[in-house]
C-alpha cells in the first residue's frame, strides 16, 4: 500500500514538472517567434546608436566630417531572402492551413 502511494505521488510530481516544463518551452518559443522578425530592425538601431556614440568620442580627438543624412537602401534580393527566412511555427501554419 505504501509503495502504491509513493508511486502515485512520484507520478503526480513528475507530471506536474513536465507540464510546467512544456509551458516554459512554449513561452520561450512564442517569445522567439515574436522577436525574430524584428531582429534586423533592432540590429540597425543598435548599429546607429553605436555609430552615434563613436562619433561623439572621436569628435573629442579630431574634427569629424559633417553629414546631413544617411540613406539606407535594401536590395530586392535581400528582401526576398528575408521573406524566405524562418517565421515561426504559428505563422507558417497560418499561411498553409489558414
């Protein structure tokens, strides 16, 4: 009887940990799928901030060339490659099954 009770508690405990482990992985994958499409934009933003900080530091040592604007252009082939990248499980299923 005691062995059956211990086995039952062990089974319930492992089920509980498995459930929360799966929940954690689901939240992790969902966060990844939400942020992955924005990674290119965030990378450009961080590079721009880094350049702005570098110009301020370098300006202390020697005069920098002044510029008014920087224009970024994206090649159409790069845009097509970006569209073919991994979008996540949910968006892919919605494309093909939704």
